[in-house]
């Protein structure tokens, strides 16, 4: 019987992801055996640009017709997507109160090549927990379990296509909120760069 919450491993997950983890006291399993689903936060993050939402997508190597497990998905470095992402973070958050505070460590992830998407996302997640001063208890799935208690299954609950209930998110200052107002449930780095050490109190 599955008794632990299962979360997917996302690229710089949205704020709601961490709120979900908090509900389980940061004790959870990461899904390692699922087949890689397209168009999800697994290789996409959403930030606030001068023009509104901006999705940053990590390109992955196209597999054969056989489904690829998430742990085996390779990043495509045919073009310099890391430079594109880093320039986007700079243009969107250079004026954020805490961007410079995190910049040196965060930039490492955009100046170092990674082969596997899972490894890249995992190292980013570990870095994020370090900034949040959280010491999670993380396990990993050893097989894909299709039928589990819906209350414990977060593999498809958090999706950028799902409508966001603003009432679920406490507003905070965002760099461009004078243009389009508060945008809830963006990447955790939006909260981190704008609120710094106070980020924990918003989750």
C-alpha cells in the first residue's frame, strides 16, 4: 500500500509545489520511473517578464518511439539554451531586491553542462531547499505505481495549463506588478528573488 506522497521532479517548480511539500512536512517520494510526459513543468518553468508570463523550456533529446523514463531523459545542448535562460533571469530579475544575493550560486546551473534532466532538476531542487533552510526527507520510487490514493499523487496535479486560484496564494511584491498586477504560482525563484529570506513565510 502506497503511504508516501509522490511528487514529480520539476524544473524550478512553482510556489504551489513547495506548499504541497510543506503539507507533508517535506517528507515525500520523487517519481523516478514514470515515462516522460511532454508539456509539463518537468522541463519548463514560468517567470514574470516585462510582457507577462514567460515560459523557459529545457530542450530534451528526442527519444525513439519507445517511451523514455524520466530518469533517462537527456538534455539537448544543440543550442545554448542555458545562456538564453540566464539572460532571461537577468532581464526579469536584475532589479529584484535579492537577485544579486543568490546570483553567484544560481549562475552555476547556467554555466555548467548537464547530461540528464533528472540530475539537473535534482541539483536545482537541493539548492532551493538550501536557500529555504529546509532539510527534506526525500525517497525515490523504484517502480511506477499507477493506482495510488489521489490525495498522495501529485504527478499530474500541478500543471501550467490548470487554472490558478489566486485566493490560494499570498501576494508579494513582484518587479513588474505595476504592469499586470500580481501573478500567483510562478517559479519559486520569482518569490526567492523578490522576498529572499522571507520566502519561507509565504509557503
